[in-house]
């Protein structure tokens, strides 16, 4: 593993809250529009007005129907992008060193000037997070908006990835997951955040927060035995009169 | 081996300039920051200071670049030279186009202005287009509200002076229980998303009532997969339970509603079912304090909610409360009675009712804040029942939507949760009066050559005397709005215009003038029929609709059917005015309006439609568009109008930065620098409320007085909630034979049945009229969130997400017909059949099938290639939806609409399904429309490459 | 995995080339390689096959002009190592070819042959390990993967040498035996490989990939992110019907092993028709190995497909 840093100073990443993602694709298209003229420019689209439109996107939104063993079914919207793993083979398989993990913040990047477009890194990624740009001939991937998050030309509060900046429900958060005191780390701890394919062992930095159910603890109301016609009305009116005369 | 670290430029220049305007990728109207590089639009993000979106942007908004540079954009005015639909046009100059339009329109105005029908689609300038039509003098104007939102607008405005739609919002900061009825991704899209995120994080419970579990419904804590069109049964059962458990806010009812008002009980009399009134016309209550009758308008806290009273004239009267309790405590609204029809188990209904009661009354929110009510009573705190609700298309698009919407409002009001902390809050200028005091105009006597109409077209009739009828009592509007067919059609019936014109029922027209409405495709019911109507010829071979003028920015399916095309700009090239006179962008705590201005100049020979309309108004010499000498009043076009038009003294399209120095708002002098000030402020203006004015605004003295001062309220009186609707009863009385305005006999039974002053559930029209054993399934649609109102199929990015729609069916339906994912099926209705591909899912009501709407496209349109999935596999349900109901008794075919409001009943559709064989193409498969002067679309997009090359 | 023709050509052609290089080098070391034109033609053919293969492999690169950079990451990347090994092997093999071309006879050819043989083994091993090291594809991530690559390279190389020798009239029994043994070893390895991958249902599930559904639940895609396939689906979502695959397996086993083994057996025991028999064997094996390689990709399932409808991977 000569090409992975032994450790990184930070573990920058995203936390995605599956509990509130409504699947609006704002993060996906915001990512597309930022990055198509940013570090990864362009993110080409082929046959954009034809039979088989496709293109390079660094963030894609799936939707699943998940059913538990007990038969409880739920629809879940599921954004998926590079997880900036700590020990990913996508970096080590790269023959040119174009694919690399940054020591300072852990971001996994592809150098668009040295990538030869062999696609092997995409084969090594179990998450399907790397997108080959057929037009540009190089591999593209989420950069965590490396050209936004440190960008001194944009206001400080906007120095987050474009997807986080866009998300209308607030289902995406950005921060240092290596710092246990960061907001993102705390939300992961509180909400039982989890890794995708943890068993695979790449140690993803991005985390997902599971769907949850908010409930109201109201006392159950028993059904009344059938009553003669009109008695319910009489009771209601008597109650209303009494309540109002107080 | 030590690696040389590549140098990453982490602080690249983002853009040369940022210009702030208002998004138009849907109806939500968020503020956007548009970044420009080398004069090109390079990046669009949300404006952090904007009251609507507060910085966020949606999937559509972030794809605006691809809309702006769409290959389907129109490039110059065009005159049709081939047959309609052929797409054979010749480009003409603007002068020629405007002269032609002036000639056509001028002729009609000189003879019979009624023979112009002017209808607009997703127009955000109805206060201008309406004014223009009014000054022109035709009664035939409306926007697309009649097939979109009117049930919500009318249901709400008649009941509590506000509405769901975009006129109010849940109190996201305080609500603890949010109920969402039906698909709601269409309006207020970012505010609702932000709100859902907020309440879920806070631990509030979110209940969704929707046959389909996608989008917002997917994150609901409890999903109620109700059968379409039965919401009022479910809500009725909740009300039933609340009455049974005696869990209602009596104090709130006494203070703010007409529940203590006395209703005359004298069956057969001409005033049966109307309110008993005193000599001043005030409705009567029984005042316990006075020991006699009192006025219902003074919020008498001793008014009795119950009891049968003998009126001074000896007749009896009962309170609204009693009538209401009687209605909803009836067995037909018991949970058991509704469970089979709705598909919601009685136990679940009971549980929800108990939760509503618990949250409303055990978990009330109290804000310590002084305020004064409309009757001068001081309060030291705000008591909130933190239950909030929202509904839109899912309720609206049924023929029982008006009554259902009203019933939901009654549920809210019984819980005391309108405009209280944690409840549903008005967005100013709402609340309005109940019933609204805006009346419709355009009855036959009002239509004269070269004369303007006496007032605006659209309004809210209080009874039969406000209908717009011709001399014979028939409809005076082409769409039959405000006639006995749809008496309270406050937004018109755009869905009927083309077919009525082609049938000359009630009469023919000479010019059809439309803006931004894809009526030859997905915005019409019965699309094939509408296409036939657009191309129908008379015995001489002339088109029955002789002239069609159409304005749009893009080559839609409708463009090829028009005779004259007035090409509009994209939203980044135009001025617009999102006015308080129209559909405001206010938030509950903020009064706001906004503008668009050209952040880039058009690179084609196109003009903003509003500027063109103002130009046409001047050329036609319409009053209000020319001065006394006949010179144009707004030679500078729309921006000129936005600043200098006054609706009444001091009140113009824009409320902000008024007065000579721009310091006034609401009412104030014209300010020549107004637009500059808007642009400097991010293209919007906002005014935050005094915290004392933040709640109970229907009866908040400070707010009401402030509203009058600022020109957004007409009377200082409180808005009293109309649980029992007297205007509705007036129509029923007419149908029973009372009064001098009488419906035709064929309509009597219908009006008697549906015009119930207390909301009730009835089987939606189509379900009641077709054989439901054959058409056992319901079929509904929704637009994907990333495309709602976005014209997105021409958008290179958005169409990658959804380039084809499938028919979603419940897994059990798939098993029944032996269909797996991607198999082809025939879906049939009484109107026709469509061949499409299915996708099986669990999260849908088992009696319901659904699809993404308006993904199916016609070949030739939108710059798409002929082999695009949209036109080969994608399909529309519109082909199955008839614009007319089957013939009832007497053979008359009513519009497929709500009998009260005329709202198009898109979601009433009943279908049957069977597996299909054959080739893998959708049917009906339309011939391509001609592509006219459009250039071929590119085969590759590498947007942004030029910026990178430049940087290097 | 999408069976890209450039990669199939690359691995089969260069595999055979390195196999040929290996055997002719060993034969030379053992003093059994016929000299003269035959030796040169053999090594030239080996180098030509290797070169065609390598050139073909660059065809699937987005930026072949930057390929020089691919030699830099030999510490971690099997692809880089393969590049280094391939280029390194050119040196002794090229020199050897040159010496044989000009007909010089020096003692250094033995050393060059030894280095060439080592280089051939190393390169083919690296090729196998490019695939064998990918944990995302369980059908590849097996110890047998590089073994099969080596064995097939050896068998196809031996066949080619046998063809050449017989064409040059220098057919000998020893090459027949070597070919036979190589084919049997490759056949056994490949059959074992197929058995192994068939027995592995995959340890990763959609529940692991999404964290949804819980123990014993199910996760089913409702809507894919985009209507039409994207790069990941095209590249890694290639699917071949099980029935189709097993038919192709049988055909490739017959063409790659059964036919050549029978033909070589006959050639060994009835050397009269050796040239024709070896040619038949080589052509059959060529078709067979291409099919085998196509299947190697087509049957490979990528973990990322768990997000696109696969239930296990």
C-alpha cells in the first residue's frame, strides 16, 4: 500500500441522512453543474437529446423499497457518491498515481492530467462511485468539491460541497469525521450512523444515518359500544354546554 | 517511492460576476445567484437571503443552465405556412408579427370581443394578463388554475380566507404533528422540503395520506396508502372520532368561526339553510350573556354552540355546530363505515384521531407574547395547537376536491390549529375575507365592442346572482365558467376552452391566444381529441378555430399548431414581477415580492411575452395601455409597467421600495429607481412582521389595521371561518326552485346533491358513472420532483434522470395479470387505451396504478430525436382522461370536473389493465410533429469544458 | 463485467506470445530449440503477439499517449507491475531475436533466454493478478486466477511452438508431450476454477450495500438514478444468461482442451500428420481461449451491481 498515506490529518466526508432525504436530486444536479466547470470539467453528456442519454455524474440518487423480515416496507431515497475510503484499492491499483488520497484531508482525487483512462480504479470500487468520462478520456469522481471547500473567493459559509449547499431538506452534512467532536461525528454517534459495505473493509469515511420513526404517545381510545341513535350527539352537546359554561 | 503531490488549485475564481434573480424552473420562485463567466451562465445556486428558499436550490433550479441553453428554444417570430401540426413556418420580423396579431385581435375587438379566448398556462403575471384581457373586453380569460389548483384556492378561501396551495405553510418551527394529503411536490417545493427536514430532525411526527409512497411520503413516519378520492371519508371519520371523544377546541370555535351562528330550519322556504340575520344583516347567535339573540360578528364568548332557537318570526334555527356534529357523528363517518372504501383500517383511523387530540390538547405550544384580538381583547400569550396540515394536487384533482378540501379545513379548525403556533399559518396578503369579496366579471351585458370589462374576470360568487350568464341563462364564458355547470369556478376552466371552441359550444371564437400552456399535449385531457379540435375544419375546409396565436420560449408540442408564434425568452433573459397582486411569495412571517431581470441578454430574436403583450395593448389602443392621446403608456415594456402602473393610487405591481426615496412599502408613490433597488437587494423585497402580528391574523387587531394601511386588506373586520358555507347553500336553494336565477332542469339534481353547505364525501364523478367492476383500478399521476413544472424533458441533465415513465402497479396487481417489471400492458378507460411498461412496487395502494406525468412526449417536439425514449416508450395518461363525463340522464355531458369549482378531475380516472403482446412501443403512437425552423440538437454536451481550458 | 474486445485480444494474444517466449527460451536453454530461421521466426512471432496484445490493451485507454506514466506505481499496482515486467521482458527477448536474426552465436543467448522466460512468467502472472487482486469481483478474486492465466499462456504458447516446429519440419516428441501436459494442467486448472466460482454465491448482499432491510429483509430497487444505463452499469453490469454461459463453457472447454488434447495425442503417436494436427489444435485452442476470456469477463459480477438490482455479489 505504498500509495496510500499512512494517516491523514483530517477525514473530510459527508454524512447522509436517509431519514429525511426525499429524493429530489438537488444534490445530484448541483454537483453536476458545479463540477462540470470545476476541477473535473467537463462532465460530458452523450446523446443528450437522443435515444440513450447518459453522462458523467459524481452523485446519483437511487430509490429502494426495503422490507424487513417482519414485512414492514419502506421507500428509501439513497444518494450515492464516492465515500473517500481510508483504505481503498481504487488508489493502489492505479498504475500512474493519478488516483490518490490526500494526506491533508483524506480526499480521494483523480489527477485529470495524468490519468490514462484505464478504468481499473472503477473496477476496484465496490460502490460504483467512479465515473468514466468517455469524451474526456479520464476517470471522474466526487472531489468533495475540493475547489469549493477551501476557496477564498467564496463566502466562508458556502465553503461546503455543492451538494450540501443545495440540499433543501438538510439531509447532507459535511465535516471532519476524524474529529470526534465535529458535528458530523456527533450526529453519527447519536444516530447510529453506518458504513456502506462495512464488511468490504475499505473503511469508508462517508457515513449514512438510518431512517427512523417519530411517534406520538397518545393513550389508546377504546371503541364505544354501539349506542342508541342520537345519544352521542346528546352527550357531545351536553359536554359542549358544560365546558363553555365554566 | 515518494510521490510528487499534484498541485490542486483550491481557490479558483468562481465567476466574473454574480447576478441575483428569481428562479423559474417551477412555480416555487426561489431566489438564485447566477454566476457568469465570459458572459455565459456558468453556475446557479440558491440565494441565502431569499425568503422562499433561504439558500437552498432544488434539482430543477440547479439544472437551469441546460434549460437556458436548450436546443428547443425558439429563435424568432414565426408564421405558419403549412397545415397545422406540420411545423412548417417561416420566420418573420417582430414588426410583422405584431402587426398581424394587432390586425387579428383588433378586428375581433371591434365586432365581438367575446370571440377572443386568451388563456395562459404557467404564467406568473396574471395581474398583467388579466388586466390586458379586461381592458380588451373579452370574458374569456383565465390562467391554468382551473386544471390545477382551484379546488384548493376556493375550498380554502371560502372557508378560512387562506388556502393550502401556496397561500400558507405549516408552522415548521413549532408543529409537532404534520399531516400531508396527496401529492404536494408541485408547489412551495423548497419551503416544504426545508420544513420536512426541520420537523423530522426535531422529532415531530409526519403522517402522509397518499396512495403512493414516494417523495415526501417516503420519509413520513406513518404512511396511509389511501384509495384515491376517498380522503373526505377518512377526514370525516377523524372528525367523527374527535366529536365522539369530545376533543375539539370549543373556545376557538366560539371565537373565530361561524359555529354558533344560527341556521334557519324551514325546509321548502327560500331562505332555508341560510343564516338567520338581524336588521343590519349580521348573522344571529344565541347569546347566553344577553339572554337573547346577538350578532355573530362580535365574537360573543357567551354564544351558545347548541340548542334549537325560535326566531322572532317564529321559525326555528339551529347552530352550525349542531348541524356539523350531526353530520359527522352520523354512522356513515364512523371508522368502521369508511374502512373498506378508504382502505384505511378503523383501528388506524382511531389511532390517528387520538394522536391529533393528544398533540392538540395535551402538547399545546404556548408563546408568551401579548397581542390584541379583532374585538379589542388583550391576550398575554399565544396558545398553539401544534397540528399542521398541507394538501394540494392530490385533493384538488378530484371532482370532490372542493368539499374534501373544505372538510380538511374543518378538521384543522375543530382542532384550533389555523394560524396558531404550531398550526397552519397564512402567508400574507392572506387571510382574506370569507367569502372573498372579489367577484367575477364577464356576464353578457358587460361585453361590448371596444369596451373594457367592468372588473376582473375571476372571482368568488356568493350565490347565483354572481354567475356570468348570457341572456338565456346559459354560459357567457367559452369555458362555461361561472355558469350552472361550474358555478364557483374561481380560476376558470382552461381545460375546456379548445374543445368548446371547436364544438362551438357555447359559441365559436375567432382568435385563440395562449401563453406557455402545452395544450396540444400534456396539459389537456383527451390529448388526441384536443389535437383534433385544434385542426378541425368546417365545410369550407377552414379551421373551426380560425386563428391561433401562441407564445412560448420552447418548441413544445403546441407550437406547431399555432398560426403565429411570439417567441418568449428564457427565464434568465427576462423581466418578471412576482406581485402581491398576483401569486405572492410571502412567507408566514414575511411580506415579500420579487422580480426577474435579464441577467443575460437574449442571443436570439425573442422578446419577453409581457413586454409583447403591453406592446399589443398599446397597438390596440386598450385603455390602461395608452394615454388619452393614444400614446403607449409603457413604452419601456414590462419593466416600465412594473414601476409605473398603479392599480389604485400608490399601489402598483411591486410593493417594495416605493415612494420617491424608496423607503415606503405597500402604498406609496412610484419610484423610478425601484427596479434598481430590487436588483441591489437580490431581486426581492421583504418586510418582516411585528411579532405581535405573527399569529391569529384572521382576528389580530394589530395585523388587520396594518393590513389596511398597507393595502393588503380591504376591511378591518375579522375573517370568520365559514364551517357552514352560505354561498354554497344559495346555489342549492336556486336548484330547489327559489330565486329568479334558475339552473336548467338537467342541472337541478346535480346542484342539489353537490352544493351542500357542510362538506361531505361523494363518489368522484367518473367512478360514479362508469362500470367500476370493469374499471376497478384508480389511475393517478405525479410529476417527478426534479421535473415538476420544469418543462424538463428538453433539459439534458434532467432528462437523464427520467427519460421514460413506467406504470407503477402494486405487486399483487402484477401477480394477478402475470406481469413482471418492464412487461407491456394495455391500460384502458372509458375514453381509450394506452400501451405502456409496468414496474411493480409495494408502496402503492393496491387498487391504484400511477405514473410520472408528462414524461411521454410527441416526436418532433422539445428538440428530442425521433428515437427518444420519451416518445417511444414514454406515455401519457391524458389519452385516457376524457374532458367530458359520460352522458348522464338527458344526454348532456358535463365537463370532467368538480361540479362546484370546475376543477379538472385528473385523478378521478378509472382503468382496467391487461397484459399486452407485440412490439415494444407505446400506443397511441403519434406521427411526429414537424420541427419547423428548429436546428438539430447536438449529439454531445460538454458544458464547462471551455471554462477549464480558459483557466489553463 | 463488460467483455471489452481490446482486453480479450490483449490477454489472449500476449498470453500466447509470452507462453511461446517461455517455451522457446526453455527449449533453447535445454539446447533443444532448432536453430536458424525457425528460432528467429518463433521469437519474432512471440514478440509480435505480445506487441499486438499490448497495443490492443492501449486501445481501451482514454489517454494512451500518457501510458508512460503507467510504469510508476509498481509498488502497489499490478497493472503498473505488468507494464514494467512487459517492458523489461522486451530487453532480453528483443536482444535474443536480434542475435538470432543476424545469426550470431554467442554464449549470452542462454542468459537472455533465461531472462526472457522469467520475464514471460512474471508478466503473465502480473496480468493474472490485475484481475486476481480485485476483491470487488469474486469470480476473479481467486488464487486460481493467475494460475489459469499462467497455465493457459503456457498451453497456448506450447501449441504455437509445436505448430512452428512441425511447419519447419522439426517436429519432436518432446514438444508434443509438453503441449499435452500444459493443456491438461490448464484444463484441470480451468475446470477447478469454474467449480470454485460456481460454489461461491457471493458474500455481499444488498442489505450490506445499503444498510437497509435489516436481518432477513429484502431491498429492491424502485427507480434507478437515471433511466438509461450509466458507465458503471455498462462497464460492470454486463450480464450473460446462465444457460448461455454454460453452453459457452462447454464449447470453450471442447475447443480449448478436448480438441487440442486429442489432436496432440494423435500427433505424438502418429507424427506423420503432425503439422496439420497441431494447426487444428492451435486454431481450436485460439477460438477456445478467446471464448474462455470472453466468459471470464462476462461471468464476472461486480459488487457495485448491488446498487442496481443484484441481490448478492
